[in-house]
């Protein structure tokens, strides 16, 4: 769900108007923010912590105390001096100083920048002492390749509109407290937010936009079904992939990697006869490769779901249109299958509902002349065509008629390379084959691929831009395990009986 500044402020005012103190919530938020930072950077490093005079600065002080306890070195930047911080923040400063210095440790971690300057109410261009701090922070990020964590919102970003004022912080990670803000879904906010991380707090939200939400583990984990002990390969789905052509054999390989590493029971790759020898010798041993002369021959293979289009070129284009509009089984439609839809003269509103279309922006522009914000376009087209639409990008959007529109949070700029979409086709087909709906398969698939790319970067200790599609695919198992094992650190926070599970998104 998404909330406006007013909705969030009113919720906090209602909660704290009685006998409940905001201090335990600040402590819980700071602890969970520190935990999130350390989940990305487990080795202690150095933190430059920027504190404003409000409670956002108090949150940053709590984060700093937990980092200090874990062996991080910390340096503070107070926008208005120590005397300018709030009374609650001053208590957090006392607690910081009372925290014992950690035993001497080898600091092998990175330099991070913690933005605790302004909260969600700020709008417009930044000025004065705050602007000096944000300029300093952004300069350190650029010159030192430091990683910026924004607490709740990057300073200078309008939480309602997603517009960034002059001097706004450019964050690599935004630690979104309680609920994502309406402006986070705006296209203009993406480069300032970076990777979005949920920091749940049990604050009752009476009003919110529940038609749209970001993909977070707290509500994704339950959508990944557990397997019974007597589960067998037939239960895990028969995935039929139709991909690859002369000069584009890699697309077929990558789609099989996505399917295999996401748990498909039986995966068959059907390819044109001329490239069969290459692919038969290239794909993993568990994949069945079949040379076929037509799509009809391919569809005679046993299958529960089809993934079609990666690297297919113009192969079987006449047959392809008919298959896309008439085949009864679920189909993940990607790449050249999407291009064929853009060339055919049939109305996409006549597609069966059992279709998951996965266009990137260029492919979508060939399918429609509709333009506008990503979330609105994706939702509108999914409703018009009656299909599940996965609009790929740095903020992948998933929409299906009758379902919440969902926005992915995982991944990094290193995924801007060939083959990632081919892997995603295999992932989504594998999940559908295991019994998930097309919508949940698209949501989980986009989250898992982004998480796998993050793990591929971190476990191999490489730059994000060096992560390739095969490397991401080989870390899908780690992404699945991460989702299954996700949990929050314990925090002593007063709870209210009026808080619903959807409001708080607590596990």
C-alpha cells in the first residue's frame, strides 16, 4: 500500500495522542534500519551519519548506535549543530555516547552515508545548512563511490509527488518506514530512491491506497508454496520453452537456466532443427532439447506452461500468432513473440487471459502508442487486454485485472545487460508450472531475479556492472532461500489491536 504525507502524519498523531510514546518506535525503526544496512554489508566499515534537527535525525542516531555496537566507525554531521536537535534526538545522542566502544576489529566493509536530515514533510528546493549537508553527502557518494542509505525518504524528495528539489539526496537504498509513500511510485523518484527496503512498524493506517504496493518479503514469502515431502517432478510442472534461432542460441540457454534454477520439474527446450546440435551440447544436463520443424510439432510435447519468444527471430511467425491467440495453456510471451504481436493485425483484447506479457519499454512501445507514468500505463493496458502484464525496467510493474498493481524493489543497474529478460521468462514459466497464478509468478519472478543479481554481486565481491545474466541465474537458489528465511529483528514496540496484518505488514 501507499500513503500520503498527510495520511502518515495523521496515523502517527492518532497513535501518539494517548499514552503511547514515540520513543520505542524510533528505537525499533533505528534497529531495523541498522539490521537492513548490515544485511547488505555484513562486514563493519565506516559510516558518515548526517542528522537533521527533527526526529529523522534521532532515527539516524539510533542507527549509528547499532552500527557502533557491531564494530563500525562513525562520524557525525549535524545540520544545525548538537544544540539544534530535538529533545528525543538528544536522548539518542546520550545513548550513543553511553554505548561502549567495540573491541578492535578489522574493518573490511565499505564507506556508507546515512541520510537522516529531513523527513517526509519537506518539499521544494533545499537551502541553507540542509543544502550544505546534502551537497556534501552527494559529493562524497560520487567521489568515493560510497553507498547512501536514506532513512524513510531521501532528503529533498517530495513524498507525495516523487519530484526532487534542487540538492536532493541521491540514495542507493531507501529504508521505507511503516509504509511506502505515494511519490515512491512516480517515475521521477526512481533515481533518488535506489533500492527500496521495507522497515515495518505497527502503526495503524486508516487511510491508504491499497490498490498498489511495492514487492516486499513480508507479503511475498507466503506466496511461495511449500512442497510436500512426497512431491515429485510431475507435480513441479512441465515447462515447454520455445526459444533461440541462428545467431541467438544463447537466449534458449538462458531461459532454461531460469526455469531449472527456479524448480521446474521437467523442462523441454524446442528449437529450430538447424541450431539443435549447438543447444543440445550447451544446455544443462537436466534439460531436454528437441529439434522441431514447426510450432505444431513443439506443442505436441507434454507441457503445463509455455515460455516463448527469447531469441526466436522471425521463426514460425505465421503459426506463432495463432498459438498466442488460441492455445489453451498458460503462455509467458517475451521478446520476439511480443514483436510478432505488434506486427499482427489482431486486437490484443482478444488474447486469452492465460497470458503473461513481459515487455521492456521498447517492446511495449511497439505494442501500444499509450504513454504516461509506468504504473498507470501498465495497469491500464492489463485491464484493456485482459492479461497479466509485466512491464520490465528498474522499477518493474506487474498488473492483472482484479489484482493489486505491484512494483518490484530488488535489483541494481548491473542488470542493464543482455539476457536478463530471457532468464525471467524461464523463472515465470517455472513458477506457473508449480501452480502459482500468472500474477504471483510475475511478481515473485521479478523480485527473485533482482535479488539473485544482488546476491551475485555481493557473494562474488564484484561490481554490479559485472553481473551477467548467467551469473544471476546461478544465484536464484540463494534468492529463494533468502525469501524463505526472511525475518525481522525483534524490537520492543507497543502494538494496537486496531492494527491489521495488511496495515503493519508484520510477519
